[in-house]
């Protein structure tokens, strides 16, 4: 072979990117199983449709197992041939933790959904959409360029719109899907405009190269770059349900199937926060003076609005329990924003507190939704009053829900909730954001009211047959003319579906383990994730 031919061959080879299949295995497995489910749905008879749910669960377990080789070290792929340090996909410690969270959340959602897909929801469409969204959610934390980041975000979000509206013929479901879609599309358009401005100012989409070039933007492009940073952050702020971009949350949670609401509260939030962390800490450190104060104000506003609205939920209003969980998730989003804002003042190591808090929140919030799904099987309106006397009827479920609520409140025995809040509080204090720490402390106290209120209802005596007459304005004991007292009839307990029982048990066990060994989650607040 002549030297010219050898040189040409080497040049051609250098244009070919190598692919690390082990690094991309988790989202790839979820996407591949989604296609398998979609094809299998075409050929399976209706009586065999439940098999699709078990295929989905097996696929998510396999995707979680694929994370095992990635638990240590950092692996990158799809790198520029001219600059191997600029990669589009990096499986580092941050990606590992968030991928475990979103795939685990999707797995628990699948367990919650098994019975619903047999009775209420179209099985094939549901499982395909859930796996597709999970694949996008698993891809996003490993994305290291803005194009991959946006694509992953939309792959995670678009199937979620359809999942929310999957209860065919249900007005609330259709309305929720439409509100979620319109607000999300608007936010995406704003974010894409911001990404285009950032690209115009820097000439690159890779996060590490953007960070370098934003530090030395020509004067005439300074306004373009700053506008791009702000608009990009607005798009991700919507995905985190941060105020004032939180308006879709309550109606969406109420209208969506309950397992989908659980999925959005945990996986959807994880997607938004991981994207926000990536663009702020990795891509935009040069503009920390812009996004730091903005996120601090957003954090204070979000936690205050979320907790204030949760306190105002009427106990007898239809779906009041789900609405409280929705507003609670808004308040929790405010806490999650605090360490990201702190990172602008004291370094990117503070974002580990957000990751640690997200792990705690994911476990206990999914557990709370799992118990809510159990109660909704007999009482579909899912009001606060429907939980009265739950301990007398289902003691284990009541104890589990009480534990989850105490974790969210940050009270013993929910030690992991207390420690996670202290970690977030410390991040604000260490960053010199004393005012934000004070706002957080006040909101934590306010949140105690509605969490303890719900916990107390669980252990009250069940309503007797004549109590509804009191609500209607009749004195107790005068509801009827018969002299023979009515004996309250205790409702017959329906059998708990095995997948739902497993979901409650798994979240309860995980919560207890984290409370006993809080360092398992809090470890990530003290290590370098990138």
C-alpha cells in the first residue's frame, strides 16, 4: 500500500466514532424493549395482553442491571474525532445515580399499573409509551451536548402527554393532557430559542466547549449569549415545575391515571432537574451571576407557593389527596432548587445535595402514590376523608403511608427526610444564602401542618353510618325515625393486587433502609459527581 493510500485510509478511519455499547446500554435496552412491546401488541390476543406488562418489567429490570458495570469510573462515547474530550454521552457518577432513579421509578410505576392496564387502560399503548419515556429519561443525565439534551428531554416528555390522556372518554384526563401539552410545548419553544442563541454566540453545542467559549464571548455577542442562557433556563424551570411555571401540575395529576401521576412526580421531576444541573454547572458557569440569583428566587417562590396551596386543600373536595401530593411536589421542587442555586456561589459540589434529596423524595413519594392507588381502588374520588380509619381497615398500608408522609415532613422515624432537608439547608448556609435558608425553614414548618394532618386522619376511628348526616346539617343520631339503632357495616376489603402490594413493600423497605443508613443517599452530597 502506498503512503498516500495509507494516509487517506487513516484519515477516513479517524472520522468514524467508536461506540461504547456498555455505556449506552441502560437507555438502549429500554428503547429496544419498547419496540418489542409495540410489535408484540399487534399479535397477542386480548387475553394475553397482561404479558406485555411483565415484558416491560423484565426490560426495566434488565436496564437497571446494565447499570452495574457503570457504578464506578466514567465512560464517554460519541466524542468528536478532532477533540476527544468533547463527547455527546458520558456515563459518570451523576448519570449513574439519575439513571438508577428514573429506571427504578419507571419500574415501580409499571408495578402500580399492572391492574389498571388489565381493567381501564389500553395495555399495548401504555407500556410502549412508558418505556419510551423511560428511555428518554435515562438518556438525558448522560447527555453532554445541547442537541442530545433537547432530544432526550422531548423523548421523555412527548410520551408523557399521551400517558396523561390515556383514559379514553374521561373529560378530566383529556383536559389534563391538553394543558400539559400546551404549556410544555411553549416551554420547549422558549428553550429551543435559547439554545439557538447559545449556539450563535459560541459556535458549539457541546457543554464543556460552551463553558470555555462563554467565558470569552466577543462584546457584540454578549447580549445574545446572556439571553440564550436565560431562555434555556426558563425551559428547564418548567420541567422542574418551578413557580411560576407550575400551573399544569395539579390538574395534570388529577386527570392522569394515578400511576402516571406518580411517574411524573418523580421521573418527570428528575428529568427536569438533571437537565437544569447539566446546563448550569457544566455549560453556564461563566454566567453564574445570572442564574444563581434567579434560581434562588425561584426556589423561594416555588416552595412558598407549593406549601401555601397544599395547606388550603379542603378535606372533602374530590381528589383532594392527589391535589395535596401535587402541591407538595411543587414545594419539594423548591427545596431541590436550593443546592443548584448554591452551586453558583460555592462550587458545583453543592448539586450533590439535590441528588441526595431527590433519591429520598423519589422513594417516599412513589410510596405515597402507591398507597393512594390502593385507596382509590375502593374510593375513586380519593379525598382526605377517604383515608379516615385506614389503619383499622388496612394497618400495614396506613403505617406505610404515615412513614412516607413523615419522611416528606422531615420528622422521625423518617430520618432520611430529616437528614436530606438538613443537607439542603446546609448547602444554602455554606453558600451565603442565609435568607433562602430562613425561607426554607419557614416552609418546612408550614408543610408540617398538612403532612401531620393527613397522618392523623389515618388513625382516626372509621366513620359511622350516621356521620354523613352531620355533614348534611342533621344532628348525629337523628338521621332516621326508627327506634332501632343502625349498626355500621364495615366495608368488605378487596384483595390487594400482588404488583401493587410489591410496589408498596419495596418503597417502604427502601425508605426504612435509607432512614437506617442515610449515608447511602447522603453520600452523593459529599462526592464529586462530574
